[in-house]
C-alpha cells in the first residue's frame, strides 16, 4: 500500500524521470534546428526538481518499506546532481550543435542519468542501489557514444559499457553474497542482523569487498581506473564534464551510504584495503597526469587523483569519532571539486575546434594575452585543483587532510600532500602555456559556456572567503545520515 | 583606531585599491599604470609609518586585530593580526622596498605593464600578511599566496630561462610548505586552536612531538631562506627574475623564511629549537662559506649577487640559532641590512643591464670613468654588503658574530670563528667584482658612451643610501624597536633549555 509520504520521499526523482519521459515524446515535434527548446525544457525540469528537493530538505523519511530514505545527505547530493545537470545542459547546448550531434535525446538521456544518481543517494536497500546504478550508467554509455560514427566516441562508449557492465556484475554478486550472509537486502535489516552477530562473517566480508570493487569503478579509484582516460577523452566534452563531477559524486554517495550504514563492523578488514587504494589512486593519478599533453587526458588523470584525496578521508569510515568529519569533508570537497572541474572542462569546450581536436597544451598558448579574463578564470581553476589558498580547492583539501590526520593516517596524508605537489607541476603547466608562451588561440566562445566559466571562477574565489556557507550545509547533512 | 579601521588591516589590504584601479585602465595607459602602482605603494608606506608611530616595542600585541572567520570542525580560524618587535622592521622593509622596486621598472618593463603592476601590488599584500598574521591558517594562506604573483613576475617578465626558474621556485616552496600545512593541521587538532599566542601558551599539549613539528616547519622556512642544501632554486629564480622581482625576492621574500623561524619555530618548539640549534648553525656556516665560494667563481654579476644572498642569509640563520639576545637582534637587523644592500645591488645590476643587456663581468671594466655617479653609488653599496665598519652590514654581522661567540646553546666559539672567514670571502668576491667592472681603463668600445644615472635612477637609490649610512652610524633606534621582543623570545627559549638540561 503506497502512502503519500512514500511518494513525497522520492518526488524529485519521479519528477526528473517523468519529465524526461515526456520530453522524449515532446522532442519528436521539435524541429532539428530548434533543439534549443529541448535544452531549455530539460533545464526547466531540472529546476523544478531542484525546487522540490530544496522544499523537502530538512526532513528525514524512510519510504516504501525502508527501500528509500530522504535525509540531509540525500538532499545535499541531489542538489549537487541537479545543478551539475543544469550546468551540463548549458555546456552541451552550443557544443552538440558545433559537433553536429544535435539530437534532443541528448538532454533526455542526461535527465535519466540524473534520476539514477538521485535515486542512488536515496537508496536504502541493496536492490535499489543496483537499480540506481544501472539507471545512472546505461544512459551514460549511450551519451559517451553520442558522437557515433566518430571512432574515438564509439570506442570510448564500448569500453565504458564493457567495463561498466563488469563492475555492475561485481555489485550484483556482492549484493547476492550479502543477502546469503544476512538474509536481508534492506539496510535496516542487514544492520540489525550484523548487530545481532548472526551474519556469516566470511560471506559478508566478501560481499562488501565486491561492492567496493563496483563502486571503485564508478569513482575511478586505482586499480579500477583503467577506463577513465579513454572514456573521458573519447566522450563528448560536456558529457565528460558531467561524468567527472556528477558520476563521481554519485559513486561516493553510494560508497558512503553503504559503507557507513552497513560495514562499520568490517572496518578492521576494509581499512587497510582502502588505505592502499587511496594511496595508489593519489599516486597513479598525479604521476601519470604529469606525462599528458592532451588536456582531456590530463584532466582525466587529475580527476582520478582527486578521488584519491576523498578516499584518503574515507579510510576512517569505521571510526565513529571521525566519520562525521569524513562525510562533511567529502561533501564539501565534492562541491569545491565540482565547481573547479566544470570550469576547467568548460574551457576545454571553448578551445575544442573540432571533435577531439585542438585540445593539446600547445593550443592554450597565448590565451592569457588575448583573452585575459578567460586566462585568469583558468588560473583560478588550476590553483583550486592544486589546492593553493584563496580557492575552494584549498579549503576542500584542508578539511580532507585534517580528517586524515585526525584519524591518525599521517603517512597517508604525507603521500597525499607530496603527490599534490607533483600535481602542482601539471596544473602549472597549463598556466605556463596560457600566460608564458606566445600564440594566437582560436576560441569558440558561447555565452552559456562563458557564463559557466565566469560563475564557476567567481564561486571558487568568493566561496573561499566565506567557506562556512557550504561547510554548514555539509555538516548538517551529516547529522541525518544513518 | 582613529578612523574606525585598524591600521594594520588598512595597510595590508591598501594595495588592493591600486589593483582595482589598474584593472580599469586601458592597455596603452602605461604611465598611468606606473603612477597608480607607485602612488598606491607610497600610500601603503605612509600607513606603515603611521603604524610605526602607534607602535610600542614593549607590547607584544600592538594594534591586534581579532575577527573570527569561521569554524572548521569546531576549531576557530581567525583573522588574527598584530605587530611586534619581530615583525615591525620586516613590515617597514616591505613597504619601503616596494615603491623603490616599482620605480626601477619605469623603463625596464614595457610589455604588459598592467599585469606586472597588479602582480606586484598583490605580492605586497601577501608579504605584509605573512609578517602580520598570527593565526597559523591565515599565515599559511598568505605564505602560499605570495607564490602566485612571484611565479608570474618571474615567468612572464623574466629572462631566457624564466619558465624553468618560475616553476622551480613554485614547486620548491610548495613542497616545503605542504609539510608545514600538515604540522599546522596537527597543532590545530592537538591544541584546538590555530592562534599563535594561544599555541605558545599551550605548547605542553604537543611537546611530545615537537621535534617532528619543528622539522616540518623548519623545512618550509629553510627552503625559503634558503638554508644550504635547499638553496638551489634561488640562483635560478634570481637570475631569471626581472630586476624589481629580484629586489623583492632578495629583500623581502627570503626574510619570510627567517621570520618564520622567529615567529613559529622558536616560541612554539623551544626545546626542539635548542636541540636543533647546533645543526642549524652548522648548515648556516656551510651556507656562508659555500655561498661565498660559489659567488667568487661567478662571471655573471647577478649570479654573484644571488650566491652572496645565500652567504648573507647564512649569517642571519647563525644569529637566530645562537639563541641569545645579541644573535637574535643581530639576525633581525641583518635581515633588514641584507634587504637594503642586496636590494640595492640588484637595482644597480638592473641599471647597467638596461644599458648594455649583458651581465658578464668581462664585458665591463673601467665603468667608473664613463659613469662616475653610478660608480660612486656602487662603491658604497658594495662596501655595505661587505660589512665595512660605518656602514649597515657591519653592525648586523658584528652583532651576530658576537652572539654566536658567546652562545651557550652552541657552546663553542668555533662557530663564530669559522663564520668570520665568510666576512673575508665576501670582501674577496665583492671587491673582485668591483675591480673588474669599475676600475682600470675602459676596455670595451661600447662602454665609453654609456650614460650615467638619470634623475629617476638616482631618486631610486638615494633612500637606500640614506639607510645604509643611518644603520651603519646610528643603529640604536632600530635595536630599540626589536630588543624587547627579542628579550622575551630569548627568555622563553632559555627557560625551555633549562628544562632540557
């Protein structure tokens, strides 16, 4: 028997999914050269959903027989997903026209994927987790290959699909093992069985490890990062921007929700694994990025490295004293990283002349001189990525490293800090090319993309002066978790 | 508090007014940009004189500003700024050298004047913030922030190898400061505060790990100073930087490292400081001798001056780690002296480079005959850098050697004895440089027609010359400013030393 409160708890998800279905039909009547209307409608749908998320935030509801949960954490993440979605629409509008892939389904698929992410942040049952994972992934496989007939896009799509399907298999198998260990699928039930001590501990542990593999794939943690550079490079750039922010956030949402609620008792076994994963992710991401000349690939490795920083704070997930800070620091960092990342990807869109062309470091030469404001904005993003003060990236890293130190993982913090010095090298290289090498850049500037760049740069700078605004939201989101 | 705004805050952020004006100037209004930058930095200097007027050497918390910023995981991060005897001279040095450096760029910088001036003023904000911040996080923010403008000054307006030098400068400093960041985070967690005075008061809370914490801070500061063997970025940065950049780099940025030792390492970790003192002193002496020896071998004048900085800063470090009043106050005064003398040397090198576009000593010779005013000023500056009695360098070096000689912590007169060799070395390389460039007959045809200094260049040098003589003949007012703070610091460290023995 469905109650009103159940509907209410997932209303924003239903709005996004329903709107996307309607849009799919409406789009048929929108002529090819007017696809801007589809983009606008998609953005409106996301905005309406955002309004409902904001209106319902502050409540804590377990809906549909504990299948889904609405709490501060999910509200925070959903705002992040919806805003990311709107930014991605703004970035894509001009880009898909220029690249001649102007089909209305682009926006529809993006909305489905967002619905999946939103559901992921609310899932309170392992089957819901799997459902959400598939709902967010499958449209993305299509979006990655959206520039079909272009080899790199198709290749990326196929790679992403094969490896993604593989990862989904891990999640499903992990779910099955946890079910056989506890006889339960919903989080409340599993937690109760674990507390009672009647779970089969070996199966439970293996199940948890398999889930870690699946989620590790989504957040692109080493050693499950192989797909990232190729997919990020081959996918249409707005899709890449969307993946690097929203998909990563969704992966972390799942990781945090599942691990903090279900697996604190396994922290003894999982912590060493996470420690190594975090260290490797930071090291591999940052070191390999040093060697990249293609900006898309460089940002892909940088995205891997940033997942490593977040994982560093996540290692302490079983430590009750620290875990509040872990979640708050992660949420804060996701916002800082998201703003910075969208800004940087928007710049890639601006310099990308043809599909996948004109995005080498050399193509940045002279931007600082001919487009000073654009140069300054990119400087802000690079400094924020590197964690230099007076950017959001600095406070984000500050909080993550503080959490790692608080949990006692000083060795890991040192690895993180040293690799972030290495990262400064490749971020500075971008600055070197923009400001210190002569060149005549040819840019494709579009008002919507400029708006994204401007707003992101200002936000990265100004929010760093008043970081408490985001911090408070992030720490309030913590309280309602579990 | 006359105008309802704290003079320290006003002084620190006043250069931003100039930045704001500069942003709205059109690219061809180059002179307007120069005047804006100069005017802004002069007003900042005037405010710093007002700060000096309000300053009471016997108080530790002059003009204290305390504004809560926000709380991160329960620990407050504040805008906490104040000035005391350790920082007042550094602040004045910064506000004094900035307009001089800007004046020196009038003809030297023609490309992208706007960006240059904006970065220069931003750099001044960062440097003042470093010297005034008393909250560790705020300090770190300013510390890292100074990197960005300097990185651009070297990288965009520098010499042939500028990009390499700029990136090396950035990465070296950043590599050092990340460990400091880790130490700051640890301190904040242990003591529940980032405020330097509060941490000093509660230092027993982290006394157990103070040697490691000392090391983390020391690496960050030692790279900046630079202490041998972490100095390799300095010659590159100095040689490639534009003249004004070198002046500020040598004059102020290097002092941030030495100041960091005074402000954080000694008071926060006194026992560790006492334990580490002999090691630091040995490194300082290696720096003195090594810097001097390498300077002697240089053919490029700017490189020679750069390596002489390594040697001079070695004296400063020796003074600081003598850990007695003479050593510390001598060290602080020598920081000022080095800022003035080496700043002046870089300006002179810049002036001759603008005329001949080379810095090779072999290209010159007999310059005195062609440029008598230039020669005269150079002689005074070279002698001051050498430490000739009656000029500023002598006072600082002498006080430091006195301190090192009588230091209980170092426990041996040999430190001072060997360091004295450095004074002789300095005389050797500086006189050699002077002889090769200025004395004898004019050997090169191009040098015969060189124009002597113009009025602007003389105006640039005069304030420095005044200070060179003033500090050399009557340094007492300067010592009066720093002594009370030094006494307090020494007492704090010595009581810690007693605990140790």
